[in-house]
């Protein structure tokens, strides 16, 4: 079992097409992802002033679609993860037996709910003395889209890296620095919406191969034997 978790962030790149979302799940798994992440939100709670509001309404996945994507993750043997953007979406995920979610440090919807969560911190600024026993991992995120490569090491690296840079260099750099989680946006060129910071299947495999090489050099155990042990 790999010590470095690679999260393929589909976000809303599927455009609300659940069949495409499932195809992306399989493609991400084939590219080496351990986890596939989507976004969960309630259209009625969207800010109408948000420039992305129309797209988000178009790309919304309802509860039935969530179940379909979860089943696709099971078939592909990857872990399902989502970012809930409001309390109703969080409650839906809990209803669907999801005990792990991803949130940004600016979101407080987790209060009072016993779930494990991965949390990203803008500029790696985790408050001194901060502790929450539900936190599974803290990720460093740079809130610039796309993130200029020269800012990638400005913030301290926490447990992992939430990537919005162009290309694969920053992800490789963070793996070499000891990140145990890499979250990177994933796309299927020509099929899904594609932002400049999205990683293609080929790029995601490149990150996976780099992580495998770093683990091999760090542990002294080849990927071949790690795969055999985890089978």
C-alpha cells in the first residue's frame, strides 16, 4: 500500500454528466489515483453573484448521482471523497455513509459532526496551537488560480499539497519534500471541462510514477513488492 495518497479532483469538470463522471473515475484509477473527489453542494444555496453560479447549477450532481459515482469508485477500487459546501450536502454525505470529507480552512460546516476530514489551509497558515481530533490531514493550498510555480514553496508544506499549478513540477517537488497526500485536478481532454491547472491522465501517471520512485528510494522496497504485499 502506497504511503503517498494521490487524490484526483474531478470537481465539476464532468458538467453534471454522471456517465462522464464515472468514466473519469475509471480513468483516474487507471492513472494511479487512490482517491477520486467530487464537490457536493445545494443549488438553492449558491450565491447568485458567484460568476460560477450558472456552471455550478449545470454541473450539480444530486443524491442519486452521488450513489452512482460511489459505485463507480467501488468498481475501480479507489476511495470516494467529496467536498461539501453547505450543511445539507454534508448531511447527505453522512446519510450515504461517508465518514471522510475534504474542506477548506474557511469552511466551518464541520462543527458538531463526527467525521474524519482532510483540510486545506491557504498559504499553509494553520493557526498556532490549532487542534481538532477529527482532522486526518492538513494540506497546503495557494489561493491563486493558476498558482504561479514560483509561489509553490512560499508557504510551509503541511501533511500534503492541494495543487493548482500548471504541469506536474510542483506535485513532484512536494512529494520529494515529504508530502503524504497530493490533491490534483483531473480531466479527460476533449470530454470534460479542462482548466489550465488540470492534469491529464498522462500527467497524473507521471506524478504517480514519481511518487513510486520516491517511495522506492525512501523505503528501499520496490513498487513490485509493495504491490504484492497490498494485494
